[in-house]
C-alpha cells in the first residue's frame, strides 16, 4: 500500500464520521475527553508554572508522568464519541507541535495533512 493510499484512507475515515448535532452535542464529556483536555491544558500551564513556582525535578517528573499516563490511555482506549476524538486530536496536535514540528519548516505534504486533519477533527468534533 502506498503512502498516498493510506493517507487517503485516514482522511476518508475522518470524513465518514457523522457530525453530532442537537441533544447529543450537549452530552456530558466522557472521562477520556476530560482526561485528554486536562493533560492538554496542564502541559501548557506547566510551561509557566515550572519557572514561576521554581519546581523541583521531582515535581516536574510527577506532573510529566501524570500527563504520560493520559497519553497511554488515549492510545489504548477507543474513542466512543466525537468529544473523545476532539480531545485526543487537541492533545495529539499540541504534542506534535511541541516536539515534532520545526518552527519555520514548511513540512512535507504528509506532515501537513496530519496537522490539517488533527486541527479539523478538533474543531469539527468539539
């Protein structure tokens, strides 16, 4: 299977997801979505807190392990609704932009489509 074929399959899979509307959109967040959103927000907050509060290496490691546990859960636990997909997409996008993307690098088409799909999934599924 070519790279282009597998990319098209991923994009088709996201496009095929039905949009949630009405009462279903107002459903309470699942534990998975809450955990992913917590990890996403917490990682951003840590950037400021670690210096403002002069965290020890141990405190930083504890926080990092809690966030890593959410990543492991998000990988293992299937999404059950659009909110789960949106929360996973936000978490994955933040992680990709933090650790993989190179500022000013135009990215190849493969990276650009991954970023595009994550942004769209986060926006459309929220």
